[in-house]
C-alpha cells in the first residue's frame, strides 16, 4: 500500500457525471439531507443570534466532505434560506449578510465537476478548500456554520495494526473489521476516536463562539456488533468477491491482505462520549432519522445499493489493485449481493444501521 499521506488522497467519491458517478449514485444521502432540512432551519431560527454578526461581515458556511454535488448545493441552500428567514422574521431584510461558502474535500476530489455544476442562481461566493477535515482548514473563529453529511465514518488513515503481519490485529483475508478478529475492531475504534477528537479540536478553533455545526452521520445502534449490521455484511461480501478473484489468480493475495477499507461506523454512545470529552461543544440535538438506504432496499432495489457502494469505494480499489479488475469485481459483487439478499437485508440487519442528525454549538468559553 502507498504511504498513508498519499493513500488518504484516494478517499474521494467517483467523479464526473456519468452512470457510475457519486453525483448519480447518492440518492440515499440526498433523502437524508431533505429529512434534515427542518432541523437545520430550526437550529438557525433558535440558536443563531443576528445581533452578533456585524453588518459588514459575511456569513461563512463550510461543507466538509462536499464531494461533487448536487447534494452539497442542496445543503448550502437550506442553510442560507434559513438565515434569510431569520433576518426577515426580525424585520431586518435590509441587513441580510452576504454569504461565503467553502466547499471542502480531499485534493483528489473532482472539484472541476463541482464548480462546473454550481447553481447559476446561487446567492453566495463559492470557494474550494482542498484538504482533510481531520485537521485545520480555516482561520481562527472565521466560520459561522459547519455542515458535514455522510463523511465522518471515513477515517483519516487505516489503523497500522490491521496491515501489520506481526500484529495480532492483522486483518488477513478481510477488507473491513466486520467478521475480523476483535483486535481489528479495536484498532478501528481507536483510529476513529483519534480522528473524531482531531475533527472536533479543529472545528472548535475555526467556529465563532456560539457557531453551529450540523452533522449527518451513519451509525449503528448502541451494543451492536458489526455482523448484525447489513452495511458491514455488504463489506464482507465485497471482501469475499476480492478473495474469489484472488483464488482465480486475477488479484494478488498479497495485495488483498494489505487492503482494508478506512471506514468505521460508531454508535450514538461513542459519538456522544467523544463530544463530551472534547468539551468545546454543547450537544443541542441528537436525533435518529429514517434510514434512507433501508427504504431503498426494502422496495427491492439492492442493485442501487451496490452502485452507491461502488461510487464510494471504487477509487480506493483502483488505486490499490489497478483499473483492470473493477468491472469484473463489481459485476461479481452484484451477483453475490443478489444471491445473499434475503439474509443481508433481513429486517433486523436493516434496523442496525441508521442516520443521526447531530447539532453542536461552539461554547463561548472552554
């Protein structure tokens, strides 16, 4: 595997606007955004004090892990409309601030597609900010609202132990912690903890006092083990598909043993504990939402689920294994998912994965 500073740059979704792009395969994420719109509006209505923003200061919004659209544009539109309504409700129509929006993702993100598809009627100044949101991206106390959707389950890097052949946590033959030795799960948990604390520390410096942060995060219920969640079972099948290709000589076994997905799904309990330990934010709201992916599957469209996963992990697989295997791999994977769908998509497996809306407010002092 490449050095981690390079490897992490391939944590980008499929670019472009074609049939396999993230833009065309992110309807679950869009549905969750739509479901959170009212909560974002409510947060700004009750938690944003217009008196604290100078009339000459633009209202600055950052969308972290923005990918290529169109979802990021919908999220930004929701925030801006809520701020405008807040000013109008106070009879301050003439004082509505200008808006500056920062679109952030890894440098390998397809920013060309992102900016070529910016809404022509947008009411904001758009800025691209390449880099990992696990570290600092903006000047101190410069942001008023931070948004991030379906991004925080991505780790900044793989836990070193799962790739170390001399470690009891070595994840031989697996590409995820699902179905792996307990040591692998613990290594993933430890990395998530480090990443989440880095994320919170960075945002604490970048947000103004009383600034808001809205997060849409994919989680598993408290006390759930990975095999109980359908999303983790899907990753197991993807690993099994790679193993099948290795047995046919189409994939190097050594390459397979050195590949893992840098994805971890925390529980609400884990997340709440980390925010409280960090201490810079008050938890204003933590609300579970309707599982949009589950809805898509229960109406019989598991192929759509496979396309969503492909849009998210294809770049990582290409970087590690090369382009040649991609189509065959995902065709084989789709067949496996279809064959196992009655087990993977059992109701209890579907119930063990959901989206949570989290609203945090930057404390005035800490």
